[in-house]
């Protein structure tokens, strides 16, 4: 499981979006990025559909995910 608390592009507030991890200063859940990519959207599509999310935030989340998965692979 990825520990999002170390990713500066996201935040979690129990009063916002039912406590889901969201892109910092937005109400857009991080999972929305992955669901849209999985459904075939491009990163540019996602950013157009969720204008509060910056390209830097989205790429930071993707990079953090890759780093976390690589760490999990090393630990296994």
C-alpha cells in the first residue's frame, strides 16, 4: 500500500471528500487520476477535466507512485 503522507502534491482532510486523499488545495481525489488513465484518458485530458489540478501535481503523484512501487519490489 502506498503511503501518500510523504507526497507533497496531495493532502487528506477528514472534512473534505470523506477523508480521501486529494490533490493539494483541491477537492479532486487522487484516485480520479488513476481511474481516468485506466479508462484511456491522457494526462492532458485529465488536466482539462480537472482544472484545479496542476501538471506538476499530477506528475508528482505518478512519480511518487512509481517510486513507492519500486521500493515495494526491493523490499519483497
